[in-house]
């Protein structure tokens, strides 16, 4: 009798675990974002959640972002919409915390201030492209070990990157000056340090990779970006 009870109990447990696995599989990937304004795509219908851990003053991060920004229509059409991807940027000031760049602190604050007005993406690409035009395209700060690094920038530089976006400039400047987003930036930088293995760090479904070995050529770098995105779609 006791043996029969044990067998019945085991069958129940196995059945429960099997049902749980089926439920979790049917439920799909976790679409939880750290900041909804820093994600593009529909979390309610997306089939894939791609995450990029970054710092605006990480040159390898900017190679990826610059390549995407120069092919934004294709990126949105073929991946965000075409492959039903939720693409999320998890912004940090890791390079400030690690002593590599004082600029990553105001850049991170500015990114979250832009997100407060739901203007993150326009501001993010504006700033990345401004840095490319002013510095990276000239070899300044284009690599971690570049002979010439980007100098410490005044806050005005980050205010100027808001031009041409839908940001309320006065509110944006006030947000940065008062460090209104400092707690969110600090919290997410700490969370990223527990999750990311270097920057940039990509979690594209089950495909994970650190770094971006681009050459600051938007066409060649875009080919590498596509390889990474496609790996995220095909890695089981």
C-alpha cells in the first residue's frame, strides 16, 4: 500500500514538473525591462528580448550604436518589426566608476533624463553620432588605448546633443544639473556589474557576447551587427 502511495506521489510530482516546463516554455522569454523608454519593440507581442549593456563613453559600445544609427530604417524594419524583437539598452556609467572616463557620468545622467521625456532613442543616437563627428572619426578616443582620448567635456556638450530631438530643453538641462536620474543610473550600473561581462555586453536570446571589434566603418560594422543579431535569432 505504501509503495503504491509513493509511486502515485512520484507520478504527481513528475506530472507537475512537466506541466511547469511546458508552461514556462509556452510563456516565452522574459520581457522585463529596466527602463521601458530605453527599449524599442512591443513587449506584449515580441518573441525575442535582446539586451545591450553599455556606456556611452565605451568606444566599442559606440561602434555598435553608430552602425545601427546609420542603418536605422533597416534595423527597425528587418529586426524590431520583421523578427518581432524587443531591443533594450541598459545604460551605465561603468567607465566613470572604473576611472576610465569622467564623461560617462554626465552622459549616463543625460541618457536617463532623455528617457524621462520618452526621447531616449533620438538623444542616444544624436550623442553617439556627435561623438563620432567630433572625436571618433578623427581617431580620438576611438579605442580604449588610443593615443589621444576625449577630454573632459562640459555639461553644455550633452545639452547640445538634445538639439533636433523632441526634448524640452529647459527640463532636460534642469534634470542633468540637479542629477535627477542619479539614483537610477547608480542602481543600474551596479546591476549591470553583476550581470555583464565587460562592455558592451550583449544578451541576444541565448547568444551572449562581450565586445564589438568594428573598425568605425558603418558599412562593415553593420555587417558585424547583423551577424550578432542573427546569431541571437538562431542560437538554441
